[in-house]
């Protein structure tokens, strides 16, 4: 039998373990409410005693997490409560839990203890952890053998494909990255203190600038760094028969709200955030109100751990109403790379390719690439690699400085100067320093 039920982990200590078991309640802090909203009745729960490194099970949720189910439990210290029952009415324990769970779930340090890095996991993890409690074939509790729990249910947040990709891997843009680290990422990494100071975790931000300068990279880096599920809306989202786009939007936002953490990236945002009277498509006239209503709801929910990132090459087309406080109010210019940043982008794109280019030569090449975007530089390196490939020379079978400069001399920058001036004018009108 294949398990199709997600699982969740809650933390206890020597003082609260027995109360959790006797009262059938797993507790938590208020700031955890949003990230636990994907727990549903029927999901499998495990209790981890962080002081003794013992995993306790097996529980089944009887309610969604809610505040103050029973104020008398835990002396009121852990008011976020999930009602659970013991499966087969038997308490099972696994000692040396961290070692036993290695390769199944990830642990992280919090205060003086190591705890599961996530609170919720998908059915594949449920099955692997259950096998630690029930090592025999098909020895799972009777409650899991009923057809009622065999149905597919939404799984917890999927992580970025490259979980090691962070803002530090994005070349340049130092002031943008530093602000994002302090105002966006830091509250996610210290939810307890963010809750203490009533900080908003998440919110909206607008990235504007020429094409090919790294706006999408910033969005994916944020998603990876806060371990969030990444969603993207592009103009192709509306393709299809009447009603399909609206249905996709509703499903996307329903799934987004189920995740503990999520990043919503709206690329080419001017197509959807423009003034209503400038909408020229009947399809857009139908889906724009749906999207705007969903966005308005997210912006009002301060406890949602959702980052909404809009990116545009044409900021002047966006309705100023979307840039008011509480909406896309964090605005960043993502411009063409400076000399040092161009050298960094060259090095990143040459990494893993056979080349004999020194750091000094990278700096020399970058001097010749003024006004080139990051995407331009990536394309130039690709062309240089092809030149080296077709040369078929045994003595210099690698990419050389001359290969890259030859491509530079035959390639014009993709971003016209008037685009930069247009962005400067718009930034000046908003009081934004580029």
C-alpha cells in the first residue's frame, strides 16, 4: 500500500511531552499559524522531543491548527493547537531520532536544540518515516488502510530545484540584495522575533529595469533562500479557451495559500498591472479583475508568508495605485551591470567550461562590454564557446580572451540608450535614486 497522506512535525520538551499525549493536543507559537495552514484532518503527525532526541508517534490530525483550542493547556504558553489522536491507541518512540531520520528530513539549529527545518512534508516523507515505526511490510495502522485517506491531498511546499542558489550567486546589485536580505529574508529566518515586533513577513516588491538584467534571478534566489514554493505568472498564462485562464488563476492562488511559504513572480507586470482603461483585450478584461481581487486579498493578509514580486521593463505603464503603501511599495531598479559586475557575470558563465582566461583578462574584457546586459554577456560566452569548439585545435582547445573579444566586436548591446533614459525619468518622478 502506498501512503498518500502528508505528514507534519511538532516540537516538545521533557515538560510538555506527556501533556501532548494525554490531552491529544500538539502546541505551538502564534507566529507559526500561517505556515501550518496546510495541515488538514487525517494528516499524519509526529512529535519530536528536541531535548531527548526522541521521535514520538503516530498521531493523526483531527482538526486544522487554530488558536486557543484549550487555553489551559501548556499554561497558555503554546496557544496554537492542533487536535490529534493516537493511531492504534499506542505511543511509539524512536530514539537517536536525528540519525535515524538522516536523509529523510532536514534538521536546523534553533536556540539550544536541533529541530526539523520544515513543519510539513509530502506523502513520500510520510511513508519513509512510518517505516521507521512499522518496519514490517504493510504493517501500517488500520486507519491508513481505509479508502478515505487514499485520496490525493495537496502536498506541502515544493522547494526550489537548486536549494543552494542564493542572492550571493547573483552578480552585482549590491544595494538591492542588501535591502532584500534585511527587509525580506531576515524576518523569514527569525519568525519569532518578527512576530514579537509585529513585522510583516513577506509583502510586495517591484523590480524595474532593462531586459536581461537579472530580475527573474532575484525572484528565484529569494524563493530558494527562504525555502519557499515558487509560482510564476506570465502573459502566456491567459492562453486558452474562455474561462480557462480564470480557472488557472483560482487554482494557483488556492495552492499558493496552502503553502507554508511561497513566492509569486509576475513577469512583464505591465501587461496586467496597467490602468484598466488601457486594457485592450477582452480576455484581459475578464481575468484582470480576478487577479487584482486575489492580489488585494494577499496584500491585506499580513500574516501570510508570501512574497509577491512584479518585474517590468516598462514601469511607466503600471497604474500608480499598485505602488501605494501596502502593495508593491518596495521598488528597486535592476540596471545594467557595472565594470566589476560584468567581470563577475563573465566568470559565472565561464565556470565549468574549458578556458584559459585569467582574472586580469576578465577585467580587461569587461572594459569592452560597457552597456551590455547580463543576458548579453551570457550569450557572448555561449558564442565564444562555439568558436572554440569549431576551431578543433589541439594546442588551444579552450575558450580564449580573443574568442570572447571577437564576439563582443560583432555584437551590439541589446538595450537601447533611450530605454535607460526612460527609466531614469520614471525613477526621478517617483523620487527613486538609481
